[in-house]
C-alpha cells in the first residue's frame, strides 16, 4: 500500500504518537537539547508542533514564551491535554503564519519539512515573523536514509502506514533559507548511536541496529536570521 | 483559555492585520478583512478556508 496523505496519516497516528518509541526523535533530541539550554525570556515558535513535544520541553524552562501551530487538529487535540502548553496552540498552515512581524527569537521545526508543499513560502513567512538575529532549528529524516527506504510512519494494527513526504537535500534547504535572509550556521547529518539501541531492542529489531547506525538518519540545520531592510524603521 | 502571550501576536493569516477575540471567546475577528476565525477547545483555527467573512 502506498503512502497516505499527511492529514490522514497524522489523524490516525495522533492518539498513540507520544507512545510510539522513535529512535529518530530520540537522536534529534540528544543533539538539540543542549543547544536549547537557555531560552529564558525568549519568544519561541514550535512550527508544526504536532503533539507539542518540543513546545512542552521549552516551556519546562523558566521564562520561556512558547507557542505552537500545526495543521493537524488531531495532533493539536493531544497537545492540548498537556498543561504546560494549554492555550498556547493554534491550527494554521506553515505557509500562512498567523503571527505579527518580528514576533519570535527562536523557531523549531521538527520532522515537518518533508510534509511542506511550498518550502519557499514557508521560509519567507519565517523571515517575516522572526527578529533580526533569531535562530531557527530545522530537522527531518535525512534524504540518504529516505533513499535507502526509511519512511515516516507508524503501525496501525500491525499494518505499516507510511505518510507522504518529499525528502529535501541539505543544499535545497540551505539555498531556500539563504535566499530569504538567513545565514546557515550548521547543517549536520546525525547517525544513530548506542543511546538509541534500547528502542530497537524494545521494538524487536535489535538485529537491525548496527546497520541502521551506518546511515545518516537525521538532518539538522541551524540558521540565523540576518538583518533586513524591512527591520529598520522607515524615515 | 487562550494565553495572552499568544493573543498578543496573532494576526490574520491572510492580510496580517491584528485579530481581536470576540466576546465569549468563540472566535477571532480581523478588523481589516472582516474574516472571523473559530476557536475550538481553546485552539484558534487560523485556516483561511475555515473563516467566515462578515458582511460589511
């Protein structure tokens, strides 16, 4: 069976998304958590926040002002059940952000880029809603892993369900951000490692672990928004 | 209840003008284009297709 549309996929996955051990998310968190150690007084957007995994993490920190949007009502319903992020959620499209200009100091966009139809529009909107110097972290399934058959998806009654996605090369992502006024600080391929081994073991896939570690599993990009003419007050 | 942090920065996704929470908190209205966006379970639905345009 072919991949299901994004809306259908996440509507079906939402009720048990948070309970599905995921080595890709674990690897991403292992990399990004130390980089998000100080978010005090920062306005943070969790773009395509899903069930609010990252939003909940940043709101754990004193003084963080986080909000999240997602296009999936089902994922947001799950997020709404988390007290730290209640009232901080909106349903919206990533290509048409419902935020005023220069609202954010930090943006997270985790495992969503491959579901975005119009990357250019999304990044142009990010340029609008971020302040000069704002940081943006973007992560997704690495295109090399996609090329080797890895997919975003879940098991529904033991049947594997894949969700439609368009793998994006680092070069395309960097080019799109650069042409919208962002500087690329890093773009890194992350391989799985021993901390992810127990997830494979629990899933009964311990024998696949070594091979899985040979591939870049997650692509993480880190951008900083440069000054733009529109930042300056007009005389 | 929608957080004030969020209300402070919300704009119409189409015309980018500020949104105002209507009395009762069941919707947000754009004064510029008169689109009204529903709020369900404290989650604003800021999708253009879900908005209703009020008559002038």
